[in-house]
């Protein structure tokens, strides 16, 4: 039933834009289609791309890129209000930030790159949670739908955001991981083609790794005791708010 998921939105000059709808939940419902999208920074779009995105009727765009990232390459979707929710390099680094951190010593191995990425993922959960909390607050308002959230590649900051959202909606972990790993087949690596790195290091940096997402969830469980406690205490989703979110974003 999930073989056709996720629902990718095909574009000429970008990739990894997808509808989060369709994933089944533990109570037998499914995430509604046409209301939540995850994406990379949608830059250099063709006219056909712009037409395809306009058809999604995006009301609000959440940009998780850092302040300098978003200033250097603004993403403005017609008809959508921009909500900047910056996750800075000191919290969770962009691809470029991670590369520069690793290369500062004059050498970086795949293992060292993985360690940097793991630290970034743990920081998404434990330091950047106010940004994700704002995203949930926006999702609780029907007037903000459809909502799109993105970072640079739509892989890491966006990947954790999608994972914690699907988890809050009651999607089981294998499907959460399936959505996360889909970046490895959907993303054409447009934003990172110019990286001058050894191939093994580049592949480590530019891929979604299950152990990274697991590390983020292990970190939040370690700090908060459980995912449910994290959702309530860090993200403001008590039982009432979580039920309201599910009623709004799920369908029978």
C-alpha cells in the first residue's frame, strides 16, 4: 500500500519536492494530500516549474535555512507568506557549513563527516525545537494550509521536521523512515554539484542515513524520556493539541 509513496511533485530544474500526504497511521487513517509539502530550496525554477508549484496553492512557506543562507538565495513562492525559521550553523549546519567545519582541520574522512552530521541531527531535536514548534503552531491553523517547509536540499533539517511531524500524526516508524530515505532516490543534488570533495566524503554528506535520524530520536528520548513527552514539552503538543492536529491533517 505504501509502494507508491511518497508523492513526488516532478519539476524540471529542481527535485525532492513532495506531498507528505498518503502515509497510513496507527489508527487506520492517512495523512491528507494537498496540504503539507516538504522541499529543498526551490531555486532556478523554469516557467513550467513555477506553474506546477502555483497549482499547489501554497499559503505559507517555512524556511529552515540560516539567516545568511536565505538572504543569499531567497525563496519566494507566489501567493505564499514567508515564515523564516532559521536553524543556524551553530545549531544544525547546512551542507556548506558542515563541509567548512570538517575541512577546517585540513582533512575530513567519511567517518568524521558522519560524526558532524550526527551532532547536527541531535541539535535539530534538542536546540532547534523552537523552530519546529512554530511550524506546528502554523499547521494548527487551517488558513495556513497548504504549507510547505524546506531547507537547502530538503534532506536534513527538513528531514527531521518531516519525521517528527509524521510521528506526531501517528505514522509508524518504518513509514517515517521510508519517507526520510526517499531523498536518496528523489534528490538530484542540484545544490551541491560544485562541492570539491573526495567521492566517499561527498556521498556521506549528500545522502540520507537511517542512523542519523535514529540518533536525533534517541537524543530527544534521552532528554525528554519519550517521544510523547518531547512533543508536549518541546513542541507544545499536549494530548488535546495533538488530537486537533491529527483531526486537521488526517483523513479516514
